[in-house]
């Protein structure tokens, strides 16, 4: 599907400044995973240094950022496409959400994809632990797909599985030096906003300063998330998800 013909003009005329704090979710093991392989913190530091040498170089514009911010921009070879990034040797895209709960829902969706692709794998008996952390953003070059005129093409931005138009938009946005694409989450039942950050230049902080611990439990009754110390919790029953994902993951 080709993009609407008015998109190039809108990219030039509708870019706006945006300053906001977003959120992203990772497995809580991101800090201690290598500690399980060694006996001391000094040994862990040596191991981390060795692993660092095997990774691709950090892009210059990302060099001063915490690794939780820079990672998607570091790996140019992207094995599977996503909403705003094609598979292959493509520029990095950093996906974030305006609400921690939305970031958790997006993470849960990708976990469910794993179980859908591996129907013989049972859900774990215990909740998994995840960390949601903040990403302050400041840019003069953002577009908002939930606002006019982009919202006129809402159906193609919100398609649950056909990412081709969004990938075309990302490529066109880069030619116009757009740094961030704000869009509506397809997975969040409340349709709260997400954003795709296209460059490290959009980060307003070098490292996270806030984090939340979430536990996510998957079972036949759905997905259940609880945030420690913040009192937030919610459940998403199987009917929340698409028919194919529901039948593959929950049946």
C-alpha cells in the first residue's frame, strides 16, 4: 500500500516541538544477568568489558547515553521488522510509551507472540519481573499521527499486523529530519500514545532517573500486571488480544 500523496507536504508543515517524559520496559534481569556467571562484582565488570568489545560500535550521537537508551541504535542489522522499522540493515528506532502501563502492555504483547509461536511451551508458574524506566524527550521535530492531518489515515497507522505504510512513513520522515513519531498504541485497550524515536538527538537526559518494578503473570485467564510500591495493577483477559494471538497463546 502506498502512502497518501499528501504525506510529504504534511511532514514538512506539521512538524512541531515536543517535550515529554516517556517510558520503556525491560526484563529486570538487564542488570544482574551476567552476575550469575561470576563470583564477584569485579569479575562481573571484567566480563561486561569483554562483552562490550564484541558489540557493534556506538553511534557518535549516542555515545554519551546510558546503554538502555542507546541499544536500539547500536545494532544496524534488524532481523525482524517492526511498526516503524524494516527488517535488515536499517536505522534504529526506539519505541516508548507515554504511560508505564502502556509500556507493560506492549511488552506483554511481544511475550505472547513467543508463546503463540511455541504452543507447546506452557506459561511460567511464577510472574516475571520487569522494570519500567523514564525517557525524557525534547525535540523541535515531532509529528503526531493522532492529530490532523495524519489522523485521516488512522486505519493504516493502526493496522494490527501490516506495518508497510508505517515503515514507508518512517523512511519519509527521516528525509525530512523528523526525530519522533507520536502514534496511538494498537495493543493498549485504552489506546494511549506511544512514540517512535528516530535519533538519539531527541533524548533530553543521558540516563534514566525513575524506575518502577512490575510483575507480569500469564495464565489462561489473561495477562495480569502489578506495580510494586505504586499500587497500580490491571488484567487483560484473552479477548483483549487479536483472534489469532488469543487462539495460539491461550488455547
